[in-house]
């Protein structure tokens, strides 16, 4: 279990491979996206987020959930031995299409290519989506690339979370952790 408590938020994340999943945040669309990401990644456990002091439009909750989720993913992978390391997925969702690729080799980097309007969906300002991915990549020590296109911004972001989840599932699958250096990171 990883917990993060600040003056603004309190986040608790427990992840395991498979099993039941419970996600609760004060931002309905964030809850939906975290559930989607973890379900498609084949992960179970719980994510509980509370906002202790309302300061803005959800920035701190979204950021702190990404920090806690990334650190919990990092802990779940341990030394990253015996995983496939790389994963990728393409997800069509109605009018939208998303590609995601990950490297769980221990070196954080991120790219998000998504044209999103400056609106909020279910309390989630879409301008926070790249920040969520950047923070997740940094804390999980992962390289994450996401490309999404489409007309409906909800579908674009949801397809991106599904693709990222599937890419993580593939990268975390048993494998030989390939590296020409002989070590990851």
C-alpha cells in the first residue's frame, strides 16, 4: 500500500495483479479513467482519494493520484526482473483512436499528442491529462507515449487510458526484461 497525505489531499493506493478493483475519488471522470486504466492493465486493488482542502479545479487531486499510482506501480514491479518490459496497444473507440507504448525499463519520459479543448468533463479539466501522464511516468519510472485522435474529447481520453492500460498489461507480463546493457534503468 502506498499512501500520500498533504495539506490538500489524502491518497491511498494498493495494487496487485488481478482481482477486484475499487476506485473512489472526488472527481467522477478521474475515477472513471483510473478504473479504466487499471482494469485494462489487469490490475486489482484500491485507489482512494480525498480532497482535504479545495484550492482549485481538481489539479492537486489529479496530480496526487498520479503520484501515488505511479509509486504503487513502481513498487509492484520491484526490481523489474522477469517482465516483458515493453508494451503497446491501439484502441479504437467510436470516433476516436489511441495508440500507447510503454517501456518499464526504469527511465521516465513521456509524450502526449492529443488535441483537447479547454473544458472539464465530470470535474476533470482536460488540460490536466498530459500532466497526469507526465506525473505517472515520472513516479512509475516508465517511458509513456500516447497519441490520440477523434472528435469527442471524452472518447479520446478514454481510448488513451484503455490503450495505456493494455500497453502496461503487456509490459508487465512475464518475460525476460530485455536489455543490451544487461541492466534496466
